[in-house]
């Protein structure tokens, strides 16, 4: 099952994501999900992903 989140982005970043998504022929939300997935995967691989919650 997928979860939904909502984020607020600076205008310039939102514009850049829109341009990138248009270039790739995909929705902004789809591109954002892909980029977030990559970021989490990379953090896990390089050891910067937290292994436990902060108290």
C-alpha cells in the first residue's frame, strides 16, 4: 500500500521539478516519489540513514 505526503516547496524548486517532469513526460508527483526513493536508498547505502528514532 502506498502512503501520501504533502510538501511545500520554494517556487524555484517547484519550477525546476516541473520542467524536469515535463522533459521526462511524467507527473511531478511521480518524479518527486522517484527522487525521494533514490535519496533514501542512497542514505541507506552510505550509512547516513538513521537506524533508530531519536528519543
